[in-house]
């Protein structure tokens, strides 16, 4: 790693410095210095990223916290850019988490292609604000195009439909958000407003509020139905939107680990019998956060169509699988959704933070129109008229460029690698006597746990009470193994709790793997299992 | 601008390419190519940014839209990174808006110091997700530190307070958001929940919902009071949170252009008389979006304290003025707020998109706690437990680094330049007979309009009806001038409508200037006024 010269200098905030900071340097010397910094960023970090996983130990965190306790803002400049970059490379990066390591298979954050850093830098350099045309111009037009491309990928309408809507200033096929959480919130916001339409003196829920909506419609409750695997952003949306998060009703999963359709139908019947309750949406999951499982979307679409209920698909994780000709069939039925969430910073491999939400009906977003006099005037191209967020960077430029560089096929290769590697990993887990596969992968996520042979035997004949006791022992073992492996710093698998077995009231601790890094090989997965075995053995000693 | 060699190549999506894309290049040749791309990004864009303002003409937009109509996703890769960068520099950048131009004084988007691009690139390269410790480690710790620094800047508690809370995993001094809109929404969310506490069987509004909250408290309405100058995100928050946006009640401004305290008190009295209404918050503005005006914060604090109402200050724009020893007195009273919004991508000069919201009470954010089993477990350092948004990039690293490079004094210089240049600009407008200053600047924003001498005379003696007619003529003139100047592409001033004069029911069209670019000089402002004068003359011909 080349060293940046640490020049002593008078660090003063004066007008000359400010000018140098704002005016981009004209002379060749200054230009070269700036480029050198970028080299540091690209390759100084790179060296770090190849070396360790670095997920935190509890103890090191306490030590770390002690170093970040000064809360006074320095009056004078403390460091030059060169020193700040050096500090980040030398001090911050080694204490960050190496999410790019192929041994980091615990969360939905992973390596990104190196060109994404270039594209993010371009976006920052242009610093457009796509809330309005006057601060974004072509970027607003480009955003509408990429939104139409994604809409087409999901809903597959015909060419005339897209020609009509791609650059239509009166309609919106979707919006960029900052992630799946605000995408889901936006979808639930639209669904809430749509399902509680104007009635008599009640003009709209957006204007008159939730209480007036309930009164006008003779209701006391508005609910959303989703499987127990629903992302916690849906509960949060319930709280924010005034529904109350207890009214985001979880439905059990069946033996396929996806929503139990019989239980769903029974719950719908029960709710429909209560004239004071309205179902504002049913959510299907296309790639559950914890298990990767996809709900039976066609059957959910049938139910929603029959009852005229908003059908939302949370494909934050699974959406890009549509780009794989080999596996897009797994998402069949998504084209019948009313709204669909897809994250950019997950399987589109974009840097933090970017998500999207799409609506089949190009007028659906009219439910949440807001104007302002200084921007976002009615009838304008201003994209900020129909978004939860205000000012927004042009993340659409990154997605558009990435699709040009990778092609659908490039993304498909990564998706297929993940699904197929996860399949191999499942077989490897099944072959090892110490392990039990808990949720087999439908996509590229699976969960499993360590179950020592003697406990396996006991579990087979145990009654419910005894099974509970044994499972508590297993939970303890698996928590310990995950922690020790995490703290060792070579590899990282996450853990969660879920109802692993039907008719079991216990939430079982499981180890959770997300295979999205194309560099994660079967050999690496073998090493990770080996490490877990050896940790278990050391625990047993 | 150096040319990137456009090599013909077989653009295929295959496993080898993927590996090259993901594995950062090891050999010196590839490294140099990547650095060359960054040079293009830094200086290719730079060349563009020095040349034109480029705010759109209506007509060019229609033409532009025609070029962005293809909605099919390409199956194969279309372009190499080099070509994508070239296209962005040659095709996209010239059609974007040059928000960095010192002649672009129309919106709150401006030039950013060049080092911000480096810092954004670092953030993307590290790609940490601060929703949880397991994907961010030191960045979560660093974020808590910078949150404490900002809290201290606003609320000025003592050292023991900050030592207790800076790294306390049980408390939160604030959160990063994606901007002022979600910052305000978060503040209103907390205020809503706090003002409708548990009662009998009613556990919480978050759990049981808005309807149950109203019933439990014997209410029919929850309202927020804010001046007519309040940002439209507050109305949006009213809609989202279930209050209904008609219950974000606008209070007229007085002759100081800030909230009319007498009218506010009268409205509070009226609302208090209605036992079915609860005031959940009063919002003071510290830098109104349209006029830059600051509400009388100490008086608002008095009112809120006396009535035990949540006091929110929307300092999205004005917050960083606290760093100027010369002007921080303008924000006196902000330290008595319950919550404060500050944007990072405004006067902290960070790239899109980043905002923050602070709470005086370190337990206030407990109102909106959400846990999940796979992350964000209770008692953890996971920052995502108390945020509206889910996954988040480490924008705190950019703010922290910028404060190290600039110091409070560096920021103060920019703030002071803006305020003082706006003051000079106001004097220049007053000196020119053709112009009328409508809202004098308190910070660095002002509005004015063109009023030809003959109409000025007529206005002096006109009755109300005639004044309305004359104002309509003036509106038309000012809309035309703003449009023609915008389309000419040399400079950009925005326009809005506001009640310019007391006892006037007409919303007057005004030209709006935001002086935040340190390169914007008095000479440039003179040129902009000259251009407007000459446009007016050409219209009159």
C-alpha cells in the first residue's frame, strides 16, 4: 500500500482554503494528488478487504466504545483529506466488518462489483436531486425509463402500455426508495388509502385521517395479513400508518415453510365475519429474510382477486431472480400483484442504500400525491410528488449502468450461483451427522443447526415436555457456536429463532446462511462447517 | 479530457468476467485502469461542471424523453465500464443540472467540496450497513459519537450527560435518516406516540393503532401546529401517521414573516376548548424552505413548556448555523426543543442523501422501538432498532470526516458568507428601481420580484380589487422572466408563490434565491439581476 505523505501544515479554516476545497483543482499537480487519494481508497481498502471478516467480539466492542467518547466538535480543522483517508484505511477499515469476504455468509450484505464504487462516486460528483426536474433534468427522465424496465420485468405488459407510460408525467410505474423498509411502507400506505376510499363527507384518509376513515366506513380496525416470516418492516409500517402493529396479523407457515393457505383462508373468513374489520392488504413474500422461502404467489393472487384485496409482494430479496431464465418460474404469480418491493442493495448488488416499489396500476401512486409551491407543481415531471422520501440521489443511474455492464445474463449467473451453491450446501449439511438442516433452500438462504448424536437419538422418542428441554440445550449450544465462530473472525454465519417444526411451540435457534457472494465456494462452506464442528468438540471437552 | 480507449470486445456474461468484476484486480495494469476511470469521474465531470447551468427547457425535455423510451432489459452486457463512464460524461452530465455552478442559486442543492466525492466512494467501498453491529461494527460506534457531538451542539448539556449517553446501548440521542422529510416524519411519529400514552386496556398507539388511541383518550382528532411556511413534509407526515393532513394546521405569519404568535395562541385556545382534540406537537421553523425565516423559538418554547406540548424544531436548513459564533444567536431557543431536524445534504454540504433528527430526551426514541429475531435484538448496539428506515449506509463517516477536515470554523465561514452575501444582495435589489424585495433575508434565502415602475405607482393608490388585477399581471411577468432565464441556461433562480403582504389574500409569485455556494459573489448576483432586467425589457418590447 503506497504511503501518503503526512505533511505538517497549518490547518486553518480560512477563505483561501475554502476556495481550494470548493474549486476543483486546475493544475496537473493537484489533480494527481486527488487521483492518488482515490487510488488509496480503491486499493488501500482492498488490501483490508482481502484479509479478515472482522465481525465484532462483545468484549472488543466495549474497548472500542471507550475510544469514541469525545463529544466536542473541534473548532479548527484537525486533519487534511490525506490524513483522513489514511486514518480510515488504517484505523476504521480494520475495525469494520468485511462484508465482502466470501466467508461472510451471515447477512444480506455482501461483496459488490468494484465498478459500483465508481458509479457511486459519479452519482456523488453530479449530486443531482431527483426530487424535482430543476435539480436533475435528464436523471429524472432516465429514472422513469429504468422504472419502466423493472415494471416490465415484473408485470410483463405489452409494448404499447410501456410506450404510453414510460415518460408519462401523469402516471408512475414505481418509485425509488431508500430500501425495502420504506418500499413496503409506501406500498402499505397506498393500500391503506385505496381500501378506505372517499365516502359522503369523508374526502380521503390522507386528508381527514384514520379516525374519520374508520367512522365513515363504519369500521374499527384495518388489518394486513402476512406469514409469520414477514419482514419486521411490515409491523413497523402498521405502527406508523395508524393501523397498529397488532393488526399486521401473522399467519403460520405450513410444511413447505411458506404461508399456510388453509390457515390464511380461515383467518380471512373470521375477519370477514366481523363487519367492523377491513383487510387492506395481503402480503406474499418472495424470499423471506430468515429462510429465503417464497409464498405460493398464484394462490395468494387468486384469493386477493376474488375478494378485491390489495396484493403486495415483498420481493426485496427475491425480485432479481426474475432475471434468471432458469429460476424465474419460482416467482410465478408476482405479475398478478398490485405492488412489489425490490431492493437494489441486495441482489442487484448496489451499494447501500437503495430500494424500489412498483405498482401494477400506473395511477396507484395518486393515492399519495403531495405538491409544494416551490417545487413539485402539479403536472410537472418532478418525481418527488409521489414519494415518501423528499430529496433523493440518482440511484437509478447506478442500476441503469449496472444493467448495461452486467446484462440480465450477468445478474442471472450470480443468482444461479447462489441458488445452486445453497443447494450443494444443503446436501453437505445433510451428509454430516452432527448437523440438521432446518429450512432447506428454495433460493440461496438456508438454516440449520448443530444436533449432537446423543440428543438426536433422545429427540426421536421424547415427549413434548422432554423435547422442549432438549431443544433448550440445543439452542444454547448453537448460540455458543455462532458466537465463538463470529469472535474468532475467520467466517461469519448469523443466527435467528424460528418455529422450526410444525406443532412445535418452541422458537428454535438456527444458524442462517445467505449465499450471495459469487466467490463463496463449496470448499469455503466446507471449511465453515469444519470450524463449527471443531468448536462444538471444544465445547464438549 | 483524456480519452478512454474504446476497445472492441466480446461483451459476454460469463463466469470469468464475473470473477474479474468481483475480485478486485491484483496486477498493476488493472489497478491503473481503474484509477484512470476515477480520474475521468473526477475531472471529466469537472470540465462539464465549470461550463453551464443547464436547467431544462420545457421543449428540450420532450425531445429528451423520446430518447429514453426503450423499456426492455438487455440480456447480454451492452457496455464495458469504460464506455459507461464515457457515456455518462459525454451524454448524461451535459444534460444534467449543474447544481455546482455559482450561478445556480435557485434551490437548496449546491456545490459540494470535492473531498465529499472521495468520502462517498469510501463509504461505498466499505459498504457497511449500520442497521446492525454485525454489518458495521466500528461504524455503529462512530455514528453514536457523531450523534452525541451534534446533540451537544444543539442542546448543550454537560460533559457527564454526554459521557453517560455517547456509547450507551440503552439510549439514543438521535438517528440518521435519509433526509429532512423522514427526519420530520420520525419526530412527528415520536410526538404522536408520546402524546397518546397507554390508558387502561389501551397499551400503545404503536400496537393498538390510531382509532383505539382516540377511543381510549376520548378524542376525535390529533393536530400539529406550524406556520404557513412549514415544509410540505409535515403535511405528508400528517397523512402517513393517520392524523390526516388537514390536521397539520397552518398558522399565518406576521410582519416578521415568522409564525404569528397571537394567532397561534388564539388557535391553541380554540383547540383546547374542544375536549375532543389533542395538540401533539408545535413546530418551529429554523430556516423556512421558501424564505429562510426563523420562527421565534424562545416564545414557542415558552408556550410548549406551559402546555406540555412536544416542541419540534425543523432546522433542516438552518441547523448548521449553530457552528457560527457570529450567527448562532439567531437560533436561540433551539436548545429547548424536544426534537430537532437537521439535514446533512444541505448546509453540511454532504452529497445526497442524508438527514438527522435529535431528541432532547435520550429515551424519547423508545416510543418507536422495533426488534427482529435475526438482527436488532433487545439490548444490542444495533442502531436499526429505533429508525424509520431499515438498511442504511454509514453517512456518519462522511459527516465525521468533513468536520475533521473543515472544523466548525470552516463551516462557519461558509454559513457567514451565505448570510452576508444574501444581505448584500438584498441591498442591491432595493437599489434597483425595477425590483421589489419581498422577504428580506434573515439567513441566506430571500425572495423578490420584478415590479415595473408604472405598476408600482398604480399599486400605491389601487383598491383591493384593482391590486389583485395588478398582482396577477406581475405574477405573469415574473413567471415569464424566471422561465426565460432558466431556459437560457446561464443562471438559475427558482420561483414560488407566497402571501407576500399582510392582509393580502393573493399568493404572489416571487423569485427565490438560496445563497449557499461560497463561489457565488456579488458580481455574479449583479449579472443575474442584469439578465433579469434585460429579459424584462425584451418582454416589454
